[in-house]
C-alpha cells in the first residue's frame, strides 16, 4: 500500500510553511524589541544611577577636592528658608477707611431701624443685603429689637472696639485670631445680647493692615543667598563613598561622577546579547516546528497567529511588570500560556514555547536566574500535571503543581539569602501558590474563548457534547435507534484504533457518534432502521433518486450540527466520513437500467460531495464505518475472514484516493487493521446457551424458576467455537 499526497494539499502546506517562517521572523523581531526597549525604566546592572543599591563598596581611587554643586544648592536653600517673610508696617489710612465704612454702615442700619413703613421681614432683608456684613438672622433680629439707648451704646462701642483691634498690625494669616479676640474687648457693662451684635458688626470690618511684601522678602533672601560660599567636598584615596547595599544618594552620585566612576550608558553589548539569544531561541523553535512537519497547528494559519500573539502578549506583560518590583514578578501567571497551548494543541508545543517564554521574560533583569527557573519549572510541571484536561480537577491539580514547583524554587534560592526574612519567604510562597491557581483559572477561560474563536475542540467540550442527554443524540436515538447503535459500534472501532496509532481518541469517538446524525431526518431509508419483513422504500425509487436520498443524509447532518452548534472539527466527521465515494449499489443499478452501458450514466450524480478525509481521525471513522457495515452484512465466521474483510475495506478506500489528504502511514494502517480485528472479535464473541429447568423435574419442595440469562456468568467454561454466522 502506498499513500500519496494531493497537489492541492502540497500547495496549501507550502503556503502555510512560508507563512510560518514569516510569522516566526516577525515574532522574533518583536521579541528582540521587548528585550532592548527600556520599558518601565528598566534597570540595568551598570552604570548605576541615583536611587540604585550599590552592588559593592565604592571607594575613591584617588584624592580629590571639588566644589559640590548639590551641597552648595542645599546650603543656599537652607539659607533662603531661614529668612522670615517681610511685612509692611501697619497702614493707618487703611484703619481710618475701615472705621469710616463702619460709620456709614451704622447710619444705614439706623435708617432701616427708623423706617416705620417697612415690616420686620423687610427690615431684616434690608440689613442682610448690606455688602460684606453677613449678619445672621438671629443677630439681625436682636439688632432691630434694641431700644434707642441700647442702639446708641452699640454704635459707640462698635467704633471703639474696631479702633482697638485695628491699632494692631494684622497680617493675613492672623485675621481670624483678631476676630476671635473681639469679644474680650467689648465693655462688660453691656448685655450679652448687645455684645453679640457688636461682635458680628466689628468682625465684618477687621481686615489685614500689615501686608506681606513679596519684593522685600525676595530681596532679603537673595541677599542671604549671595553670602553663601560654595561648598567643597574632599575625599582621600581609598575613602568609601558608598557601602554595598546602600542606596546611592545625590551627593554620592556626584562624587562618583567627579571621580570618573560613572560612564555614559552603552547598550551595544546588551543589544548584541539580546540579538544572540533571540536568534538562538528562534532557531530552536524553527527546528522544533520542522520536526512537527505537517502536524496541527502548522496547517492552520489562525492558530499560528493566535500562538504568536499570545506569546508576545505574555512576553511584553512580563517585561513591563517585572522590573523594579519584588513580589509582583512571582505573581505573573506566565504558566497560563503553556497550559493554554497544551489544552488547545498539544503538550509538546506547550512545553517548548513555555521554555522560550520563560528565558526571554526574565533575561537581563534582577534575579533573572531564579525567575527563569520559577517560570520554566512551574510551566513544565503544570503541563505534565494537566494530563488530557478532561475535568476541572485536572486544572486544579495543575495549578497546585505550578504553585508547588514555584515555591520550591523560591525556597532553594531565597532561603540561603541573608536579606530574605521568614515573613518575606512566606509571602513569596503564598504568591507562588496563588500564581498556580491563577494560571489554571486563566487557562480554563482561555481554552473556552480561543476554542470558540478558532473552531477547536477541547477535551472538556468533547466530553460535554458526548453526553447521551445531548439534544441531537436524543433526537437520533428516538428517530433512528438503529443508526444510533451503529454509530456507537463505529465509535468503539475508531476510538480503539485512534488510541493504537496515537491519534486523538476522544475526538475520534465523539466524531463517530455524530457522523451519521443526518440519517435521523429520513431514518427508514437506511437499512439499520428498517423493521425486518417491511417493504424497503428504495424498491419504489429509481437509482438516481435513491442515491440522492442516501447522499442527502450528509447535508442533513451538517444542518443539524450547525443548528446544535457542534464544533467545526465534529462537523468534519459528518462531511468527510464518506469522502467522495460512490453510492455503488445505486450506481450499479443505474448501469443495469442503462443496459450495461456505463458511459450513459453520469458517475458524479452518484458521488458523495466530500471532502475526502483531511485528518487521521476522520479517516479512521470512514474506515470503521465501512468495516462495521460490511462485517454486519457478511458475518465472517472466523478471524481469517474477518481480517480479509477489514483489509478489503482499507484497500478500497486507499485505491479510491480517500486517504490522500491524511497523514496515515503504512504502519498506522497495519495497526488500525489489528485494532479493528481485535475489537470486532470481541463484539462477536460466542455466548453460552443455558438449559431451561423443566417444571416436571422440579422438586415439590422447590418452586419453578424462569431461565436465567447472564452473559457474564462464569459457572461454565465458554466453548471455543467459530464466530457465529
């Protein structure tokens, strides 16, 4: 048997291969940009800057005395701040002006009091309308209630108190203080009611009379600053400028600059190192992808774009978040990337890309070694722990594995560090455990959204739609029970074969269950749903109509699959399980009706629309479908006939070119034949015929019993007999 690859598939693979190379180059360029771009004030080891922690004791290599501009500026600022603000002398004219304003206001108040035509509310309104007076309603009422003698006393005392207050030098920041002192200046011979009115009247006219002079203050400060002498700093050879572990201050930085210990930053070496690392890792990924050859997802452009985009998002997030932080780098859920790739595609791809991402994320950053191992080992342990990701518990265990691996790395690298205390260590371990749970939780969300976006099928999604209570399966079971049982038998065959050759067994099983769903639309046109003894509806149809009716179950199945929103990869099983084969029985009948002249019959009218199987899984379902149908029809009596039957089906599909679009090898086909043979031999295993207990032979003391049917009974040995015919 020799398998060939169609020209269209070779052309499509060539285009995908070219796109993969282009995408790898673009991703490498963007990764290189993430390494060399100084995002978030990314610190470097050297040169140092103000605020950095000295990695070692820095000493003066020689004696030096220099004028310290920083210390001189500090001395000038101190001298400037020592100068008190300068205020102008109290202005008597301002005091006289306020007293005149108060006399005018009192005259107006007296006029309002003497207005016999105005009502009390009108008088109150007139008094409250006086600008800048702001008398309260209560005080206004008291003022109007005073008799003439009291009012005269209030006027005189108000002018006296205002004069006493304004004789002081009142600064802007002391106005409230002098207003609060007004009650103490009022004569105690007056009543409390009169004192309250006087206090509010006088407060309104107390204003600053000792004004701040910005010009004189600035001149005084400049005079003091000009007398400050430049400050010199002296270091002798070997004197320590800053100790290891200390934060570099402005003055220490200035001394290092004067001594030539600080040089302008040169990124040439960093750029060369980053480029070398990106080239190495890019070559590593290219070799890995070359090893995959035509494996999924290399044959899907959207998947490649998703993988590259997700990789770059995590990389740039790491380069933005990690620098200048202590705890947050251990909180960054980088492992979610590897888990997502594993769940959507395969574990091998997830591990390789996680390794690359872990190295790039912490490159040339503080604690790069332990961060790299933290991300790398956490991701690998999570990927290995998640298994097939068929249950939520798999994600929980994966998250715990990530947290445990990260905690172990933290203990290994931080426990021996004298600068890490027990509280800090416990904090990092707690963050590592949270990181694991967060990574697993993000993967659960990512796998749902990305699977919907790309039309992928995850294990959890497959398990969900394979439940017998799924609406489409219930519809198939009720309308076409024979087809339902046939689909289960095909699923058993294909699943075992997929497991044997390393294909996706779960996907194969679920696809096989749905592959004939379209037969539920017209179940009686298919023999497995027909009752023995009843008429076959195809007997009344011409071959072309009969063929069209049978072929229609593919279109009906696709319509049902779209209606119930089955994933695209499950829909592929419906459209591909017959490929482009002929409905041979009807085609033969059509030739017979044409008098044996095959050229008079359009062969394409009897052909399934296809496409041919494009994956190992759909190819196995096609083979299992044909083998199961033929085995049920021919009932082979021994294993030799069974294997011959299976091989004929395989040879026929291969000869018809139905396997050209798949990656099935000769070894895969041989393994599948063995698997089909073993499974069918188990399905047709012989049964024990149990003798009936005759009522006449039953003891009078014992009641008669019905025959017992138990296939699993081990009371008698199963005789070795050929397969039943």
